[in-house]
C-alpha cells in the first residue's frame, strides 16, 4: 500500500491482493446497495471492487474520524449502482489499473478526480489519438490529466476529451499544475501529475 497528499487531497493505493481481508461482510456494512453491486461482479472486477471499498473506508475514517462509512454509488443518468462513490462530508474518486486500485479523498464537497495508468499502457495513447487533433494528442501523463479533469467535473466522458483545454502553469512549481478548461464549465479545475505507485502515472484534479 502507498499514500501521498496534494493540497487537501489524500491519495491511497493498493494491489487487490493486499486487501484480501476486506470481505463482503465489510461491504454490507457500507450499505445494502454496495453489497448488491458486489454480488453482480465476479473475478478481477469483484476483487477490484472490494479493494476500492477497503481504501474508501480507510480514507474516510482517516478524514472524518472513526465510525460507519455508508456509500452511495447511484448513476445520475440511469440510477444503477455503478456511478462514482459518494459519502457524507468527504469527496471521493476511484481509478483502477490492472490489479491496482487508487482512491482520492478530500474533506467536504469538492470537485475531485483521480486517474492512474500503468506506464506499460503507453500503447493506449495511440488508440486514443484518434480522439484528438494530430498536433494535440496527449502523452500518457497528459491523458491521465484529461481523465482526472472530466471525473472532477462530474460529467465524465459525456465531455469530448478533445474539448478539454489544459493551460500549463509555472514550470518552476513542483508539482506542475495545469488549469483545465472544460466546455460548459463554470470554473477551471486544477490538475497535477504526482509521484504515485511505482510503474504508473497518476494525476489528480481538484476544483
């Protein structure tokens, strides 16, 4: 497991095998809908769900103190239990890369997004290149910044990724911070690529 902080955001990650003691009984304590969602999954997806909920519980309890952690993950479009996780008084975002799970948490209600990609997934950039103008296609780190930004916005990939404009901030600031302008967005979202899990690229968006 690993953990870093950026501004008011705490980011934690783990391999699914590191959180095997977190079981369906723990998920049930987070709400019946979470247990129902878990029962719909199998194999790697079920293990990833368990690991993600384990990290969520740990981060929420660290942020607001011990006690039960109830989670709502209803999709705002269809009402299904596959939307982004939400809980009282703490903002959350989750990303998966293989058997690695990353969770970002911040106190209060903020725009928050996290994205992680394995460095070996660089070929994915070529696949995504068709979404962008040839002279504007991002590298792998750039792609994680775009994905983190649309997650923080809340509309996800209802937004055309090529319509997300990244304004680079001062280069002498570490980590470098980009300001993401999204179509129809009221305010810009700040994005940074951080030193996270070894062998991976991780970006956080905060608005």
